[in-house]
């Protein structure tokens, strides 16, 4: 019991550190530029409309609910909590690391931090999917936050990769629009593959949201607008289909 409670407090501490780092990054700001200014400075063909980033608020609120719920939850055991805490703390460290590296404009290192964030969030997400016969509380407060977090870090990784390609001097034989469309295609296939395995209808939703914001931002780029818009529609329909199947199976 004591060890489990200590792990719960560790989760809380590192989550609060992430929130504090995000506030510091915007209010100081780190590196003399806030996130919006950096987004414009390193604008890419996969940069979404600014409203897309509001999803971070939703994700952080849900993770906060998850942290509170873990103090009340007793059924998964200390072993599960140890694994969850390990991956969650690592994800917090890489989240904060990405913020620092991005604000100080270390593009390649920030991309590496984002990939590591993606891996650790995916590992945490996988743990939540291992919960058999989840209660309603576990579905809303353990599974949903990391479904959305994992989905959003997928698209954030693609955006960061496109920034690196366009602004770090890497030599890529494909034209920038073709590279952006290729990344959208790869991301769509990856999300559909994940959804086909997990049967999780929430996971594709933030990706569809991000793709729609990319289409809106680049509506004058016909090929990119069409690809991002079509991919967003496909993922939305796919997500709704999975949600329908899950609801039917519960009945």
C-alpha cells in the first residue's frame, strides 16, 4: 500500500512539473520566443492551424483526472502501477525536454525528444489497453487520456519531422509538398493499423483533428489540402466505426 501511494504521488509530482514547464515556456518565455512565434518561425507544410493546439488543454485536463483517479483506484495492483509510473515519468521528462530543446531551437534534438515522447506515451497507452474488462471509470480516466495523448503525439512527431526536413538543411530528394503528403499517408496507415489492433475509437480522433487543421491552414495548397482533408475524413469515419463496434459489443 505504501509503495503504491508513493508511486501515485510521483505521478502527480511529474505531471505538475510538466504543467509548470509549459507555463514557464509561455510566460518567460524560454529562449525569448513563445510557442506561437516559434511555430511561425519554423513554419512547414504540416504546420496546422493554431486552434489545433487547443487539444493540449483537453489532454492535460484528462491526464489530471487520471492522476486523481489513480489515488482512488486499487484493482490493478502494485506491479501495474510500477510499470505505469515508469513510462509516465519518462514521458513527462521527454515532454519537458522537448519544450526546452524546441524553445532553444535545437531542431534535430527536439525531434529526437519528440520520438522518445511518442515511444513512452505509446508504452503507457499500451498498459492502459491491457486492463481487462475496464470499468466505466477506467475507460474514461485511464484509457481515454492516453488514447488522445498517444494519437496527438503521432501527429506532433510528423509535424516535427517536416520541420526538421524543411529547416535543418537535410538533403531530401522529394519536393517538400511530396514529402508532406507522404508523411500524411504514412501517419494515416499507422493510425489505422493501431486502431485495427486495439479497436480503440478514441485514438484516431486527435489525428483526424490535426489533419483537418492542416487542411484548413494549407487550403491554398491544393494537393496538400485534398490529402489532409481526405485523410481526416477517413480517420474520422474509422474512429466512429470503432466506437460503434465497441458500443455494440458492450450491449
